C-alpha cells in the first residue's frame, strides 16, 4: 500500500538533486517563469497530499489531487501550442484571482485540454470527474466515508498513484524545457504501462 509514497519521495529527492546540480536560477522569460512556477507548485501540492494521506485525510487529499491535475494539465496545455496567446490569457486570469492561481480559466474545458495533451477521455471520466464531484460534495460537509468502497480513487494508494503520474508529466516538461537530467520521468511512465 505504501509503494507510491516511497517512489514519490524518491522522485522528489531526485528532482531536488537535479536542481542542486543545474542550479535554480534561470532566465526570467514568460515560458521559464511558467515552467518553474507550475512545476514547483506541483511538488508543493504533492507534499501536502503526502502529509494528508499520512494523517489519513484522504478525502482532503482527493481535493488537492484535483488541483494537481489542473496544474499539470494547464502547464502542458499552455506549452503545447499558441504559447503567447495562452500564457497571456493565463496571466490575465491569475492577476484577477486574489488567492493565487486562476479560477475559471484554469478549470474550464479541462477535459478538452487533457485530450489535447494526450490524456484519454476514460482517464478524465475515471479520475477527474470523481475528484471534481467529490470535492464539491466534500465542500458541502457531506460524509463520504461510506462510499469509499464505491470510489476506490479515495484510497491512499489510488490518490498517490495518480499523484505519481502527474509528477511524471511535470518532469517530462522539465526534461523537455529545462534539462535532459529530468529524464527519469520515463521510469514513471514505464511503471504504468
């Protein structure tokens, strides 16, 4: 059950080592700022998910998992094509948000964005829709503990499995745009074949 926790922690350590090796300073272009900001955000969300799961707060971790998925998909989608237009829209949206990252723009059309960057419709239906629905029900303070058997996504192992996949996508972006030393993302993808 703890298999994903240990590989996620190892992945975080490897990522930190690569950043120590290549340095954490970079040219402050919009593209680099986006890549570094959203990548760091993915790792911070991961840390929070790990902590929540460790304390048996998997319901709360499932809500953060949705945020991690949105963050990862938006990073890949903005970089996929029409970068200049997409980054401007993103920056305008987040500048309107007093709490950090964008609201409506970053969440709208997530299913279409996922398809564009290579996720399947089935993945969206199984993972994203459940986390979205659950987060809205949980926000209403309804008890879902009796539904865990019907929603295996809410188990620690399932949450961390999806988290590990999202880290693979983040590392792929870092590998393609920052340094080829992040090539260990391939190990993550291979583990899910």
